[in-house]
C-alpha cells in the first residue's frame, strides 16, 4: 500500500477550533479516493452502508480524527479494491 499523508488542524481534546482543515497528500497514481467515490455514486446500497458506518462513528470519535479514519479504513479499502477492478484504467 502506498503511503499517504494527512494533515489536520483544528481538532482538540476540548472540541473543534473555530476552523478545521484537512490536507491529504497522495503519490501520483494513487486514485483510490476517486475510485471509491465513483463506486458509491454507482451503488446506492453501498453508499447507504457507508453513511450508516460514518453515522455510527460520529459521536464516539467526534474529536479523534485518527481513530474515526482508522475505523472506516477496512470498508473504504474493500470497496476501493472492488472499484479498481470494476473500472480498469479509469484514472
């Protein structure tokens, strides 16, 4: 798996700062987020499952971005892999 960097600002133990920022840095050709997005657009049932997952994680991890992201990782990776096979050479 390719390494990715994510920079987040505005998350504190006490809650959110006035402004919250996310910057995601990927290597060229690492288009998993685009494949995942496209797959969700084409598969409403999977998008609904993702929505339920995100809602279930919202309150427990509201102020812990790293844990929230980690809890979604297996789901996102699974459907990103399926999407890469479903849409070969899209990106």
